[in-house]
C-alpha cells in the first residue's frame, strides 16, 4: 500500500507508447492499488476494469479540470492514478497536476503525490529506428494551443543552429496541418534538403509504421496525431540494410558544422 | 524466441536508472532469452547470473571494442544483450553499436538487431522532482571526451537563448570538475542567479538524493558521476510544501522572456 493508513494518494503514471511490454512494474503496481483511474479517453481505455476500480475517462483539452478532479478525489481519501501515454512529465499530465495544485486550496499541498516515469514516444521511436537521439537533442511540442507560434519558430531556429537532433511531439492538430508545413519549410531553409527525417507512427502498437525521408521530401501529410517526428542533426546518418534502414547519430562531434 | 531458428541476435537494452521496478517486461524477456550479456561492469552486475548465461563485463571507455565484440558474438549465433543504464539510445551503447556496425564487415548488416528503450535518467529525475521537463527541453552530454568544449559552450548558449529547460548527462568526469564549473558560470551569465537547478543523484536506488538550489548557489561539487542535473527554463517554478518542494515547468508559455 502506498500512502498512509487510510489516506488517499495521487499518482501520475506513464503508460508508455502502447505495448504492455513497455509498461514498468511500478506503474502496474500503482494501477493495481488504485480506486480511481483518470485520464484522456484512449489512455483510460488501456487500463483493464476490475471490481473496486472506477474509471474516469475525459476528453482532450480539459487537462486542468481533470487535474483538479484528481486532486480533489485524492483529498477525499481515494487512491487515484492519473494516466498519461508515454511519460507523464513530457508534454503530459504531470505539469497540469502541478498547475492545478499551485492554484488550488492549500490543503492539497499535504497530499501524497508521486510521478511514475514511462517510456516516452521519442525514445520508443528512436529505439525502433536505431539511435537518432544518440548525441545531444531537444524535444519540442509543436502544438500552438499553449504557446505562440513566434516562440515555436524562434526555438526551432536556435535548436537548428545549436545542431541538436530534434524530436517533435504533436506535429499536427486534429484539424490543421499548416503549422507543421511551416516547420518543415523553416527547417529546410536552415538544415538543407538532405537532413534525414523519421516519421514514427503508433510505435509498439499493431498500427506501427516507420518512414525515413530526407527533409526535402518530407511533407506535413506524413504525420497525423499518432506520429512522432525526429529530425536528425548534421551528423545523423543512415545505414542501409536489406532488413530496413538504421538511423543513428554517432556519439562524437568532431566540430560544429557551420 | 527472438530471431531465426538457430540464428543469433543482438539486443541493446535499457535497464533504467536503477530500480528493478523501472525495468520494462520487454527488457526482462530479452535478458531471460540471452546467452551472453555485455556491458560496463556496474550495469552487467545488475543482471543475475544463471546457467547458460555468460556475463561479459568491461571497463568504461571501451565502447567500440565492446560493440564489435557483441556484433561478432551475434554473428556466431549467440543471443546477445548489450546492457545500458537508463535508455540505450541516450548517450549510451546503441549509437556505439551502430558506429561499429557501419565500420565493420558487411555480413554484420544481416544480423537481427533490436534496441529496447528504457527509463532514461532525466525522466526518472524529473518524475521524482515534479515535472521540470513539462515544456520544451533539451538533453546535453557535458562530457568533452567525444566533442570539443567549444561546441558544448556554443550549444549551451543557444539552448539558454531558446529558453529550453536543460538536462545534463555526465556533468562531471571521474577526475575533473572544471568543465562543469564553467557550465554553471556560463549559465549564470545568461540565465541569472534565480533559475532553479535540480541535482538528482542515483534516482530510484538506495543512494537517491535530490537537491534543489538556485543557479546562483549551484556549484560543481554538488554533482558526481551518478548525478543528473536539470536546469529550469525561465518559466520553471517551485511549489513549497512540508513534504518537500515540487519543481515543475507549466505547459503554457505566454511569450518568450527576452
């Protein structure tokens, strides 16, 4: 039993990218002890129902309401797991929980709160493709729901100048592709058309699909809401093989290409 | 059974940051099927010995020799797992394997090679502290064994200008602390003394220790070879609580602080 004798607790847990073989034992233990599981509909659907467990699926874009609900249930003595896909600390529910905690009643600060890491999408995608994040890299959320487009653009230019490999979360919203098309255009200007790009869709699920293209051939339609995009650094290489290409970035950087 | 009927295979597997509760079922399955486990001494020591399993511990800084050895054993029909701490694709053995593969005999390219992701140190540290990597971030290896100091410095300046939270791997070598002291000095110049810094040592092991300090009070001695350092972005905040502080970066960035 986690937490006090009769006390509630709140655990924010990462379910990994999709396969059960990628869920840590720690997360499974928390789910087994939970009285309530809260999260975005498709993530809650990954948790099996059982006697004594209440599932609380909710829609996208209600993260703060969901976070406050989870905190309040824990304050009432429930054993609450908030589930995220991937890792809860990477563009997911952990930050939303702490935003709600900070804005909420002081008594919430006495709650037993834990975050349990998970296999985040960029590392699952990287492993399937080889090791494109084997040297310095950055992770950028391309959704402009929560930040201005000007900041995304500025960050992309500086990241390219720093010669990071780049992992992009949420390349496309449900309805729009213009933002991601502009990202690709900007990167082509700075990095040139030969830079390797990985589109990794639904890694570790039956829908998994990997696509390797040079930046000059990358287009926004190659990503959907289940796609992770990784753009290599100037050093990222492809090894061709009969069994399929390997994308990797060597550990050494002899000098900056600029 | 992974791979062909009698064929050897090579799997590069991430053991996570230390606790067995953070090793994925996929990695445990590979270890159970292995005939040979290869890696740096303390990582191989985490794998239990059993009949039919040969352990090949080796010292640090021999990554390419180790990689070639692993590939050659797999080519001889052995079932080989190369173990890394954390995630094998993040400053670890996966890139070394592909460097050796690319430089080695053509027959190696027909081998069955897989990379299995693991919980990387920065995400384990982030989860323990709250969610400091909850907005855009970068990961930088501070070791200058494999890249020039000038590149590290240039990348740090650009990353700070982009207002990334930053996760630093290998802040200190076995013998030297000057490099990391220069990193802290550079960041103080660019980010100011109030920026929150997390020193997270040996997360998920009995030696775990977290320390939260403002950048102005951070010094190189606070890190050793088992320490992960996370420096917040301009938006990273601390929530004070009786149970210990929470460090997190909100999901929203209203505008760039510059």
